[in-house]
């Protein structure tokens, strides 16, 4: 990508970040900027391929835009969009080589993804994702350990812990998925005579 093209994308990303951090945030403007950025990135090296190597700066920019998209999907309460963004981000988190630093949002977003899988009662997918992570990282990271502990509570039948955990989320963004998980827990276990709220 030319230096001019990269500067243009960086400028657009700064506008998105500024808009995202405004309170109150203007949802339509954020969505428009985010969509413009994603389209612009597809015209360049959105995902590095053998045909054209992206610079570290381009890779980081693409990853940051996708992370912003995942956060926006949570804000918009759009589970499917969130999961699509995470599926794209996993390429940057697990596959892209080249010495780019880990994102400060990586653990939080992966924890949110695990929680979204629990909320949809997709336990097989949950376990597959956990297997991609190191046990040490899960145990030491509040964002990753939170959904793993919730899954243990579900497997033990300690449903009250799910509802209590809603008050102890590691970040405000976990609230949406905790609501979904509480609803799933109520639905799945409604026939259990020992189950009470």
C-alpha cells in the first residue's frame, strides 16, 4: 500500500476512534466510519497473502479496525456480527506472523467470544476454543478465566453462580453476554424441579 493510502486509512481510523470515545457516541456516524474503513481495507492487504505482504503497520491497523468492529457489535447488541469479527480477528491473533505485538484487547475479546459461545449453549465450540489457549494464560487472565469458571458452574449445576457472576464481570462489555447467558440458563434448565431463581 502506498504511504498516502496508509495515511488516509490512519486518518479515517483516528476519526472512528474519536467518535467512538465521545459521550454520547453518535452510533450512525461510528457505523458509517467503521464500514468505510472495512471497505477501504479490503482494497488493500486486509489479510496478508503470499501475493502481497502487508507491512506491520497495515496488519496492526486491520486488526485494530476489526477489534473496533467487534466492540461496536457488542454496543449494537449484534451477536452474529460480533462473532464474524472475532472469526476474522483470530487470523491476526493466532496465524499472522511477523512480530506484531499482541493487542491490548485480545484477551478481553477472546473472553467475550467464549462467553458468547456459552450464551448460545455451544459447548463443543467453547471447548474447542479453550483448547487453543494455554492453561497458564487462562488461569492468570481475568477475561479468559471468567467464562471458564462460568462453564464449570454450569457443568456442576450451580446455576445461582451464573446469576451472581453478573455483578462481578471483568469489564462492562461482558454485561450483554451475561444477559444472554442468564436467559439461556433459564431456558435450558426450566424443567429441572430443583432449579429456582
